[in-house]
């Protein structure tokens, strides 16, 4: 059974008098443990699809089912719960909480889940070490480089052992070496821990690493290739 | 706990703004607390003065006198009543008084005033007019040998009491204020006549000036004079028959060291007096006008406090709203990570609670030195309050001092705290209604 099932998914935005069809009746299944890249030109619907799978946005039509739960049936609060318990996010622009240290950012989702402080701190230190940030746990985002911040974001996404990690252009703001390292890291986590990754990306290095590449054009799936 | 950590860090993100907002809360709390302490102190001062000079903690008097202090509303056989009360409350100070309004006349002029007929030795135990004479005597004694810098102060002190306080058996003595002496152009030992309406007749009592005092409040000193109770008793007659009333007074007052359990004490006093023609009242019952004034003052005070509170609400609302707008993208992130709308609201409320708590505590600390000044030094209102510094001839200290009003801490403290929470409701709801995707797109 797929971990994510998308059926007839459409999202239309209204810009003044114009309607923009960001997604048009997309059907998609993502299996557990997949390392999937969504590619396509700007405005093709990659980020919209990720946002809908993550329950950050509501579809105009169609459905998204994550681990058997239809997101359309959930209230805003229940969608928050699902994101907290089952999903991990890595956003393009790092998106760390600026007033928290690297460790506190990494353990934030666990704090939301009510995990005891000692346990979540231990887990945060472990995932930070896993992404190569041992010794930088107490630094605030402003004291970290772009690559280090993105690694903290990955650590935060991993800390809660989510079923699916959604990453929107995770390497877009990184230099090529740092971007490469990050992809390697996520690939390793996918291979070793079986974490399911779905990327939206333009980055050829990410596309090379992906075992499945879905090409979106004008809000529709144009190609879906498995390696 | 992590919510409070996050809230605290958010507050420290803009230190100067947080500091200014906290200061606004602190200043408002300090202002209101000082106002409450000062009001509390000045009212206590007036109450103590009134209890000393007007009613006592308990007063036995004619049932109608509290509402209408007519001269004919008397206590007959007042010494019996006084004796019964003194036996019931051996530790208390029991004294009799009569107040007569009339004209005091000298060969050169007249002056309308209240004459208080008192028991001088007992009165001296509860009021302070006699102290003026003792202090003046002491000042005069010290004047000759005093060094130059202190002579002026001693001279002023010496002028506050010329002559002497009344002797208990003095049937013809009167002590008058300095303004009355100037009006009548009289000096110590001069003769004056007290004229008062008794029934349909004008009665006169010849008196001799024994003392001239000055409390420092001329308007009050101009309307009050003291003589012995026995001297004014001939003016207290039965209004229907015009016949003398046996041993009359207007009141028998009982003064305790404290005013705990006054209602029970009043019941005991009534039982001891056992007279159906008299009522026994606590000072609150005996001085309803004073209480009404106090309540009106308090009501105005509350309105003022609410206005100051509203200013606090606006300041905090603006700060938190600005904070919500600045952090829109971050709030989107928090929601994307799984914070429920209620968590977002709780985060804003935690920020407001910390701000309110910090501001209130800072305000409490800030107000202490000002409170100390107002409590120990006070404000000399002098002639400014002279018009209201006497009630039925009671003279109050013109230096008003603050006293610690526990309500400032236990009522306005939590009130300020609640106001900050109230002010945060709007921004908190605004932030919690954002959708994650829209909020994260915000720039």
C-alpha cells in the first residue's frame, strides 16, 4: 500500500480576475522508502504538490491520502497533528526558528509531541551528529553557515522519525559542494533508515541521486521514471 | 515550559521594544499603586481624625443625630452613660462632648463658629489640640538658649499655642483659634460672650480666653473653639418644654486602641447603656457622609485606574500585533512543523503574560522609593485642602501621607496582569488564523 496516494488533485489560485491552474488532476502513488524527485520548470506545480501532500494547503479538487488518512477529512488542527507526528519538512530557505539553538530547532517537533526534555535533547544531539553538526548544537541559526542551517533543517525533519520527508528545493541556496554533501546525507538516511523522501528540485545532482523522477509540466505529470 | 522559553526568547528578540512596553506597564502600575496608597493614606488620616474628634470608634447619641446634628438631639444623664461604658470597657477612653453653633462676641467684633464642649482631661487623651500648648511651652522654654539656626522654628512653634489648655473644672474658660482672636481683637484673659439660639431665645454665656492656638490651617482654626462641657450644658435644653435636660451632652464617644470587632463591641456597649432613647453606632454608622465621600473618591479612582489600564491595553496590543505581523513567515513555519493554532495563541499569551508579570514586578519595585517618600515625608497640601480639612470642626494634619494599600498589590497587580492578557487576545487570534502556506509566502 502506497504511503502517499494522490488522486485527481487540482489546485487553482485566483489572481484578480485570472485563474491559475497550479495542478491539474494529478494522480500519484509514493511507496514507503522511495527517494523521489519532482522536477519541472518554475510554475510547473512542484511546490504546490509538496504543500498539498504536506497538508499545508488545501486542494481545489481531488484527494491526498497519507498513510491511509485522507487529509481532506481533517480539520486544520488535525492536519497540524499529522504534520507533527508523521511528516518532516525541509524548506528551501532554511526556515529555522531564529531564537532557538541548533539543538533546540532539531528537537522542536519532539517538544511539540510532548517528549520529555532529556529524551528529546538526546535525540536532537544524535541527529545533529548524524548530519555532521556535532559540537555546533548550541549555536543559533545566525551563527551557522547556509549549509549548516540546511543540515539543521534536515536534522529537525529526521528527529521525529517521520514517515515521509518533504523537501522543497533543499539545495537551492547552497554551494555545489555543500549541496552535494546534503544530497549524500539524505540518500544515506534513505538507504540506511528507509526514510521516504520527496523532493521538489531543479538541481541535476538531486535528480541524479533520485531513484524516481517525476516531471511536472503546467501542473500535470509529464513523465514518471524509476531508475 | 518550552512555550515559555520560546516566548521569552521572542521578547528578547527586540529588547528595546520589549523594554519600552514593559516600562509602560511598570509606569502604569506604579502610578496607580501610588495613587491608591496616597488615597488610602489620606482617607485613613481623615478617618482617624474624625474618629478622634467627632465620633470615637463607638458613639452613643440621639438616634437622629447621625443624619441631622440638631442641637436639641442630646444624651441626657450623660455621666451615667459614660460611667457604664467605662465599666464595660475599662481599657478604652470614654469621653463626652457637645457641639454648639453660635456667635462669639467681643466688645469690638463677632465671629460665627462651632464651640465644642468637652471634658478637657479626657479630650487631651485622644485629640492633639492640647499638644500645641505643651509644645509651645517647651519651645518658649528652649528659645532663649537655642542656637540661631533653630530659633526661627522654635519661634513658630511657640506661636502655635498661647496660654494654656482648659482645666477640667473651668466653667468659664474658652480656647480659640488665632484667626478668631484676630477677628475679635482679643488676647489671653479677655472676656468674650458665646451667643446661641436655644428654642426661641438667644442665650449668652460669658467666657474668658484661656488659650489661643494655631494648627496652621487658618480656615479651620477660624471656625472651631473649645470650652468645657459644663460651660455649654445650659444651652442644651428640652426643645419642647425649654426645661433643662439633666447632665446633657451630644455624644458619649468610646476610643479603643484598635477597631477590630467593632460591631460586637457596639452590641456590648448598647447592652451596657441599656437606653431605648439612645443609639450606639460604630464610626461608620455615625459618619455616613464621610463614608459616602470616601466611596465617591474611590469610584473616581477606579475610573482613573481603568483609563490608565486602557492605555496599557493599547500599548501591549500594538506591540504584540506588530510582533505578529513581523513574524508571519515564522508563524507559518511553526504551523508547518505541527504547532496547532491553539499553540500559536498560547505562545502569544505566554509572551503577554511574561511581559505583564515583568512589567508589574518592575512597577512594584519602581514605585517603592516614591511610596517611601509619600509615606514618610508626605505632601503638604496646606491651604489647598483647608476648605475640606475640617468636618464638624475636626482639624486634620495638612501633610497628607501615603499608607500601603494592600489592594494595590492584590487587586491592581492581577488587574494589570489580566489587562496584558486581554490585550494579547486580538494579536494571538490573528496569528493563529493564518494558513501555513500563506504565512510562509509572506515577505
